[in-house]
């Protein structure tokens, strides 16, 4: 299982530092424009969701940007900047789409890899500018390695969300009711178990990280066992459970960092 910052070995130097510029990282996520289909952009909701002409809503695969406020709640930091960045990336009113293995999310939105006219990934450009966090959710992981590299440059430079204390990793002991949603959790692994209902990595005595059967092939039991007693960082969506417990579903090694910095 590769370290999060060095998923693509060629993108890191011997010390594990990101190599190359943001533009180089974005170029690694390029697609052949001849394989894409063009669509007209009608509206940008936020940094990772847009609406096409005809009403189809598209959720960009590979990036999670700050949430805009709803029902009177304030925007999360950098939510408006992320929305404006996606507006700028689609300012000509066009986007190029490639199908994802899972076509829809639970909200009915189309899941797609999105590109500009030159075949450059919109998700990679958002990540390189620090406008969101890389997320790899199986089976839609075709560009996971290069998107991790695109993010790593922004992280090293503390650009955008990476310089904002609001998005610092949390400890399980600091979480309270209502603190769910997308988080980076950094804590000590207290137990690793392999059960019929999934493989489980427990953090901080309060978080059950579940690796479901369809995603287990991407992980090694031996490496997971060695996590016990070590501090790790996971990212994903926290869901409250009974007894003060939380659950997070882990679908790809890119969402697990074994040596957090």
C-alpha cells in the first residue's frame, strides 16, 4: 500500500517530496479529447457540481470541494473560491465528459470524469489550486494516482484548503454530535479485524473504518495488521452510529495515509 503522497512513485523524489510543477501534475491526468463527449454547461452549483444544458446534474469524480451553506448556514471556507474556480474552468460554457464505472451517486447525479477542451482534468486543476480534497471512491478510481499527485503540490505549498485551520485533521476524542460529514481523521489504530461483514480498522476507540468486500482486493491483510498501534490518517464521510461510535467507508488506499505529515 503506497503512502498517500507518493502513490505514483515517479512523481516523488527519493525523500518522498512531490516533484514537478502543478501544471505537470495536471498534465498527468490528461485524456485524449477524441475519446470524450462534449456538453454545454448551464450552471455551476459549487466547486464539484454543475448542471448541463437540458438539466443533467454532474458530480465531478475525484475531488470533494468545500460545501456552500444551506438553510441560512454559512459557507465552509473556500466554498465560494472553489465555485468560482470551476466557473472559470468552464467559462466557455463547455465541458468534456468521460463515463465513470459507477454512473450515478445516491442523489441521482451523473458521475463523470470532466475535462477542458485540451483534455486536462478539471478535478486535477481544482486540486492543484487547493480548492478541494482528493477522494477515491471505488469503482471510480481511473485517475486516482495522478489526482493524488495534483493534490500533493497544493498540500506542500499549503495552498487553499491546505492552509485553512478549519480543515485540519481531527482526533476522535474531539468529535461531538453533529460533527459528521467529510473529515480527515488522524488517530491511533486501536484494532484491526477481518469479519464476514467487512474488514475493520478502528481508530481512537470510536471510529470503525470499513473496507467492504468489493474493495478488499486493493488492500493487503498483512499491511493492515501492521497498522495496530500506529497513527494514521483517513479521509471520508463520517456517519454517526450508536454508542458514540462513528463509521467511515474506505474504498481505496488513496484515502488512507500511513505516515501523516
